[in-house]
């Protein structure tokens, strides 16, 4: 019995991918999006059998594709024993149900089931497979449940009959068959648990903020090499692999710059075009991590012909998440295998902020480190502080976070002249007397 189960689990699910080509899209855009859908399918453990593209004015309101096309797909499934059809757009619950019904009518065989899922369900499925941390799992479950609520009617039965597989995995699976009220209660409970986690994350962040350490987040399109880069810089030991969404949790590591100054680097969840709305909502606290850093390192897979559009998707998502106006380094990764780097990329930002590297073999990484050092040192100025002698904590802080140029003790206070960054200066504002030069002139 066990052997049979594991055989079934190891079986690769073959699927038909379909897309609608509307007049606002060109053939290349559709092909790129379908190629990405195929990679998502592979990451979920499936395999492409065929792609079907239908040129239409609009996707059909009721059935996504036209009747004739659905009949064709139905026959293709029947003849080749395929049970999964994946649509490249986000479908309404009704479209999915109607399409499944139409496929069923086309093959006229009650016992032969064909399941229809959309891009969002496939991405959710991968997130469910890859979530490791407690928080990641809670976020996936929340996204799955929110996604499933409007899709519940009439689907519980067919889902249980199909018994799992791509598009049904994860902690939310067993809940799909229970009633909406139960699911809504579960959603509320998950929201509460996540809110608690968000709070403790905020406390940790505040602690780091108080330490005044410079922080940068590594962001970018999925599979660009973000985790490989953090591993190269810090031996973080994060799983990096040729799969989409290998990373679903943020990881922060200390990194010592050549000057001896310490900074913090954070690896983040990758982006993708058409990231399902529910996932963005559920993963908001993780995705927003970049909001709370001093600088961004945008990693770009320069070997991917689509790297420019991937950068656009990344920048748009960062904007939507409210991550704006951060000093940014553009890292052109995989330059060991990149043929040419698009002109638009190098001209996009200030040239010295575009750094070609290979996170895999290490070339160019020292330039990135230099750029980080410059960013971390940015905005450092000399200040004069008057610190009461009973505030020894402040003196200690100054020793840790600034370059002390001079200390003189007077009756009840110390006069310290130190070079520090704006952030530290902001924290010690009440002790700052005057910028050093002016005070000297005054004396
Ligand atoms: N040739 C080459 N491959 C690289 C380089 N950097 C990363 N890779 C490969 O690209 C794949 C993805 O790398 P990851 O570090 O997992 O990418 P990521 O951006 O963290 O991806 P997600 O976490 O899935 O969003 C892996 O197979 C890496 O070995 C590079 O500089 N050159
Ligand atoms: Mg990663």
C-alpha cells in the first residue's frame, strides 16, 4: 500500500497551459508569460504537455476560452490521460467551474476528471510547498483560505474526489471542505497570530534601529540570485536553487565591511509578475521588510533576456509596497553567463550604482562591497556633544557607533567630539551642542 502511495506522489503531473492573447498583448509577451508559467509548473513538480493560446478580443466571461477551444483541450486530455489545465490569468470562481463543466461535457465521461487552476493557485501551491518557518506557513494558509472562500460553493466535492495534487497542497487543504463560517473563524485566528508575529518583528526591528547599524535589503525577481549573494557575502547557508520562490522567509545576517564597520544584510522573498493579490496581502509583513532598511540591493539576473521587464516588475512592486526613496545599488548578477547586458539597464541609474557581479564565482563582488561601504559611511559628519557624566550609557554608545575624535571631562559633563552618521546623530540629538566648528568659533 505504502509503495503505491509513494509511486503516486512521485508521478509527474503533466498539464496543459493555456492563455488568451488579447489585442493589447503581442505574441512575445504571451510566450514569455507562458514560459514563466511552465517554470512555475516545474517548480510545483509538474511537467508541460502542451500550450494552447487563443487569440480573442477578451477572455470569455463565462469560460475563459471559447467553446471550441475547450472541446479541443478536452479531447487532448482524454487521449493523453491528462487531468490538469492551468490558465495564465487569474480566473473568477465561476470561470473555473464553468470551464471544468465544459471540459467534462466535451469528453462525456463522468469518471474522467479534469481540474482547472489559474496562475495564482499555482503560485499559492509553490508557496505552500516551500514555506518553512511558522510565519511562512501561517501566511500561506491565510492566503489559501482567503482565496478559497469565494470559490467554495460546489467545489468541495470535486476537490475531495481528486484528492490533492498541484493546486491543492498546503495547510489550507483540509479546510477547503469545511464550511465557510469555519474558514472565516480560522482566517480571524490566523490574522491574530500573524499580528502578534508582526508586533514581535517590530520590537526586534526597533532594537536593531537603536543599535544604529546600517542595514541593506537584497531584493529582486525570483531566481535572480539573492540568496546566493547573501551566502557569498556571509556564509548564511540559505537554500539557493534553480527554482522559483526557493526563499519565502527573510534572513538577516551580520556582514563586516573592510573598514571593520558592521552592517546587516537581509535576504527577501522574490517577486514575480502578477503576484496574486492574496499572497501580497498575506505576505505583506515579509515583503515589506525592505521598507525598514537604509538601502536596497536590487539583484537582476542579467543572463535572462527578460531582465529589463523583471526589473520593472520589481520596481513596481517595491513602489506598491511603499518602499521608495532608498539609496539603491543595481547588481547585474550572473555576469559569468550573461551574454550582453541591455543598454537601458546600465543607463537606468547613475552608472557607478550598476555593478556587474557573479554571486556564483565571486567576480565583481568586491566592487559591490566597496559600494556598500560608501553607502554605509554616507552622511557622516563631525559633532560636538555635551554629555552629563551620569549618562555613561551615551558615552558607551558613542564609543560603539561613532569615531571619537576627542573627549574632555568638565565638572558634571564630558565634551565629546565625534564623527557619526545622521541616524546616530538623530538618536543623540539632545546631547549635540553645535556642529563642532561653530562652537570653536564661539569659544
Ligand atoms: N551562473 C550563475 N548562476 C547563479 C548566480 N547566482 C545565482 N545563480 C543560480 O541561480 C539560481 C537561483 O539562485 P538563488 O540564489 O536561489 O536565487 P533567489 O533570487 O534567492 O531566488 P528565490 O529565493 O527563488 O526568489 C541558483 O541555481 C543559483 O545557483 C551567478 O552569479 N551565476
Ligand atoms: Mg532565495
